[in-house]
C-alpha cells in the first residue's frame, strides 16, 4: 500500500500541487467488484483546499488516473455502518449517497479518522459521523502505516514559514558575492560550509577567552548571595518586632471599640429615657383637671378638654419595641387607664344630668307656646352642649361604650321632650283649623289630645233638585264628613293653606337644627361615610342602641355615620310622621279640596329638603307624608269620578247644567290658582285628563237617560259650559278636550235647531220632502208638477195653510218650547233662537228654489217673505 501511495503522490497529486494524506482501497457495494482508491488530499498553496479524490487504474495500462474529486466541504455525512462490530462498509453523503466496501476494516477506520482530523483542522464544518466509534474520533494521532504521511506532512505544513524581507535581502547579497551560486550549486555549498566552520572556530575561541571573566562573575555572585542572607536575617528580626507591635495595636483598637460601644449604648439609653419621659409624662395640672375639673364653666371645660387631649396623646404614643416590657411603662399605662376611666365616668354622669335638666327646663317653656302656632327654640340648649363637643369626640375615641350610652340617653330624653312639644303644636294647629275645640268634635277630635279617630265618611249620592238655582240643583260631589263644598268658601281654604304652611315651616328648621347639632355634638359626618363593614339596610334603633359590632374589643361600624344620624333623628322625632298624617287626615275630612293645597305645599318642602340632602331624615319623612297626600289627592279625584258615575237626574224637571260639570269648573279654577308655578304640575294634569274624560262620558250618559229635556239640549248646554270653562282657564293639557267640547256643542246645537224647525211648517216640509224624493227617483224637476200628488193645485193648498199669521204663531210656540228646554244659567236662548232664525231662512230659500225649478212660470210664491220672518222672530224675542 505504501508503494501505491508514493506512486499516486508522484504521478497524480504532485503535478497538481497536492499532498496525499490517506488512502483506502474500495469497491462499490452490491455490484461487480471493481477496485479503486479513495484519497484524502490537501493543496500546497494557501488557502488550503481539502478534497476526496477517486482514483482507478486505467484499462489500457498499469498507470492510474484521476476519475472524480469532491470537496470536503460538500461532505455532509460519514456513515460507518457499525460502531461496535468490524464492518468494511461505509457511506459518504455528497450530492448523493455513495456506498463503499473497503478492503479491510483497518483501512476504513484510518481513512475515516483522517477525514475527521482534516475537518477539525481546516473546515470546522459540522459533518455528521454516525455509527463511528467515539474512541476512533478522539484519537489525536492515528496509528498504522499512514502515520508518517499524515503526521509528518502536517508538521511540515505547520513548520513552513515564509522568508521575511531581511532574510531575502541577506540571501540576495550572499548570492551576488558568489556569481557561480546558481550555475554551480556544489561549489556554493562548499564555500558556505567553509565559512560556517570558520565562524564555529571563532565562537569556540571567544568562549575559551571569556572563562576568566566567568570565574570572576561567579565570585561576585557568591558574595551577593551572602549579603542577601544577612539582609534576610535582619528582615526576620524586624518582622518579629513588628508582630509584637501589631498585637499591642490590636489590643488598643479592641479597647477603643468597647469604649465607643459603651458610649453609643449610653446615648441610645438616654434617648429612650427622654422619649418615654417626654411622651408619657402627664402634667399635674392636667391630672387635676381630669380628676376635679369644673365641667359647668367654660374655663373648666376648656381645661378638661386640653387635659383629655394630652391624656389621649400619652396613651396613643407609639412605643418602640421592648418599651411595653418596662415596669415603669406598665405602671404609667395603668395610671393613664385609670384616669381615662375616672374622667369618662365623671363626664358621662355630668352630661346625663344636663340632658335631664334640659327636659325639665324646656317643659316650663311649653306653656308660653301653647296658644301660638310655634315650636320652642332649642338653640340655647344646643349652644350650651356644643361646648362639650370636643370632649364627646374624646369619649367616642377612648370609651365607645359610654359614648353609646350617652347617645341612647340623649335620644330617650329628647324624644320624650320633642313628643310633648310636637303633639301640643299639632293640637294648636288642629284647633286653628276647626275654629274651636267644640267645633272640632264633629270632625272626629275627641279629648284634649286632639287625635283623629274614625275614618272619612262615605260619599252621599246626589239627586238633582227641581229648583232654579244651579247650586240648589247639585249637592257637592265632595261631601266629606257630612260637610258640603257649598258650606266652605275661599277664606276657609286660604286659612287652612296658611296653617299647613306654617306647620311645615316650623317643623323644617327644627329638624335641620337638631340634625346639625347631632352631627356636631356627637361628631358624626353628614356627607362622608366612615370606614367599616356596611350593610344594605340600617337596623332600626327602637332597641335603644346603635348598630355596632365588636372584633377584638375594637368597635367597627355596620352602617355609615350618615345612617346613624338618620337613625337618631328617626328615634327623636318618631312622632312627626304620624302627627302629620293625622293633620292631613283632618284637613281632608274638613274639605277634600284641601288635598290640593297640601300636595303643593308638601311637594315644595320635599323638593327643598332633597336639594339640601336627599337621604336626610327630613327629606325621607316628608317624602313618606307626601305619598299619603298624593294618595288623598288621588282619592279625591276618584271620588269625583265615582259620583259622576252614580249621579241620578229628576224625571220631572229639566236638566240644565249638570252638578259634576259645575263642580269640575270649581275644581279646575281652584286647582289652577293653587298649582300656579307648582313643582308637581304633572299630577294635576293627569287628574285633569281623568276627570274631563269622566265628565264627557257622564254627560252623554245623563243626556241619553233624560226624559224631560231633549238629549241635544243636555249635550249642547253642558259642553258649551265645559268649553267656556276651558277657554277661560286656558289649561294647556286640555286643549284637545276643549276643541272636542266645542265640536260637540256645535253639532248638538245644529241637531237641536234642525229637529225643532221641522214642526212649525210640518205639512210644507212633508210636501217638499216628497218632491225631493221624486227627483231622487229620476223624475226631472220640471216634470214633478205633472205628478198627481205634487201638482200645482196641491202645492197651493199646502201654501195656503201657512199664511204669515200662522207662521208667526208657530214660531211663537217654538220659542216657548225652546225656552222650556233651556236653562237660565247658561243663557243660550238667544243663541239658539238666532240659529233657528238662520236655519228657517235657509229652509225658506230652499223651498223657493224648489218651486222655481219644479214649478217654473206658475207664479206660485209663499204667503210670507224673508223680511216677514225677520220681523216675526224679532217681535217674538222682544215680547218674551
């Protein structure tokens, strides 16, 4: 194999400036065995290129030729088939897979190892070696016959260096000195050898001549070594001395550190002591104020307030870690706790006494207001108590149990006081509304308390009376408590309105002042909720305690402070809402129209209260009462509609203006005067709509049931009255109903006129109705006179039956009949008579037109003229 390798290097690779590094004898797998060689080569020129060359023996001779070459950089995979067992097969993956079988496993392994080394040395490319023993890849120098080739050649490649410029220059100078260097290389080599020998001899002589100098230098070196030893001995002694000094300095440093640490500890201890003394020392003056301070004078209260604040600061000081373990601190905290408990007990006792005395003192002033519709003023009491506001805040923060107890006692005492004052106040209001206590009995007032008993009496059914007066014809549909609206006048209603307004005006500042006082005195924020767990609904305070929960001894609020204010106000003023409801019931019993006044006044006060605070006690209470007032108002409207439905008319007398129509006029006029610029105008508009529709329906119902008065007259008069009322009052929401009333009045007026005029010229009407019927059947108008029943002679007979005197008599009877049908109150007689005159003239012209068309040239005319009709109507109207 070595001979073949040298032959391949000489014949194939040297001419191409390549060196052969490894060779393996292979044949293709699976085919007829035709041997060839795979060679690993590198170029001698830089950059180095690594190739795998396939060489095979020529068919014509014994020489070898280069068949195929692949660059090593194109190699992707080397597959040795089996890394454990010996297997001569292997694959090389270039552009395709080449399968080979080596002549021996050793050659295969040597070739693969060479490929791996060339890859590592020149390419650093990732070639996958699969099924190859790791030991084979880890060998740095391959074994076998290729060692000299791979190792020696690689070293020669590594040892080769280019001549630098100076070396090239020296060689050129040397070669110029020997002209025959190129032509006779052997002579040039001999000359170089002789010169080298001369130089070697000169070097040896120089070395021998410098031996003495070397000996002298050695002696000097020995002396220097001795001096160094002495210096080392001195340095050792110095080091021992410095070590002793170092130890002493370390001791001094440690001592200084201990002294500094002691001083630091003393400073810190002094700081802690000063902190405790400054923050946990309560002045003797403060202690005396807490134990014996005067809680009745302003100066004493101020001193107690300052002392309480100082005590709270001492108790709330933020102690540092370890302070609470000091015995002195524990004793001081115990002393503070005793002082707090003692002062809290003394403060609570004093304030309870103040609450009790306030109830007694205020009761003495009730007699002064018993005859006046005013409530006592609590401002002086509030002013005196507000001096304790800061102390109450202190009590709330330090002892919530006593704070809560004071709150409960305040509500108990003040609720009884306000209950007496408010009941007496409402008693005066009821007396002023009814006139005297004796008169108030018929409204259900019994006893000195003036409370309402019983319920509103039922409405009495009305019957239309036969007298001429409208007011005598109709009993009031609003007959509440056996009193008719006719017995009441505007002065009584105005008086009630003023009293009711005064009641609300007195209650409103009273509630607002008390709510403001509670907020300031008990330190409850009206517009800000305090932290804590809130619930959806505030619990009732009838139990006498505020809603609180306790966790680890610390109170946590269930509801906001705003809700607590409302709860306290509800407990203190629990009698306001029932008293207002009683007063409203009395006013409604006196006159159901009073509900209109109350609705307007109550709506205004609710609107005012909600603008201040929508969730306040006053706003909530007035809102609840407003619901009752609105219910009474709706009841008033419903009762009127019910009475309209139940109205009965007399069969013997004419109907005229129905009672509920007149009452609607009264209601609308009163309501418009009351609700002018009112906030709840929408409620009245809804009531108007309901009432007017009920009036329309009831008018038609009565008109259909009327026997004495024609239906058209009932409809005409009442809808004329409704139209006049709506036109006068100008109610915007009833514009459509006003137009409808006018239309109904016009339609029924026309219907009544046509129906009435059919009777005075009855035969003439029947005659011409027959003529029109014949024309309608298709007979020409000029041929009607040839009909037997409608010839000229028959026409003359009918016309002769109605001379001027007879027509006047018929019109006179018609006037009397119309006068009997119409009522005097509405004053429509002349309107109806004028309409009848116009209708009669229209009929007259219609008859003349028929005569001219159906009886042309006959010369037949009526016995009277249009001027005669005008004269007849005028004289009849004047005579009556």
